[in-house]
C-alpha cells in the first residue's frame, strides 16, 4: 500500500501514481435571490497573480446548459497542463450580463498528481 504526504511544500513525483479514470471539475452555481439559476452572457476565469486568462470557449449546447442550470465551470482535470501541480492556485471567476459584471469571486484550487480539487471559495453566488 502506498501512502502520500499531504505536505504541499514537498514536490511529489507523479510518474508512478495510478490515477482513477473519473473526471473532476470545480464549478460555481450562479442564482438570483429566489434561488433561480442565472443565465450569464459571458464569464471569465483568470489565474492570479499573473492575470493569465484561462477562459475556455464553449459551444451553444454547453452555453444552453450553463444558463439552464446556472452552473459554470471554473477549472477541471483537462486544465492539468495550464495549472501547476501540488500548489494552491487562485482563480478569479467573473460573470457578466449585458456587459456588466454581476458576480466576482476568487477560488483556490489545487491539482494533485491526478485530479483537481477545491481548497476554498463560495460554490453558490447570488446576483442582486
């Protein structure tokens, strides 16, 4: 049985780690004061502190689902090449309607050898 340290100050080698085939993602739910999903016109994901824009492009089918459920992706396992491993990373989520910013929140995520996970951040945002 293998044991891995949770100490984030030690860089772990991922060469011999067997990963599960699940696909992990971190998303935020945007809703109004009544708990109804909010359809954003656009959103932006920025890696801090270097202000690298990590926003992906999505097709109409994905946008329809985002608006219907009010759930928007922040990051997922496919971002493994864009995010350093074994480090807490701050990402800023900004949501827009009619060109106006209606939500703005920071999230701390981490990427181990296999999957992304949320360290901190509000998973539900309310639009006034």
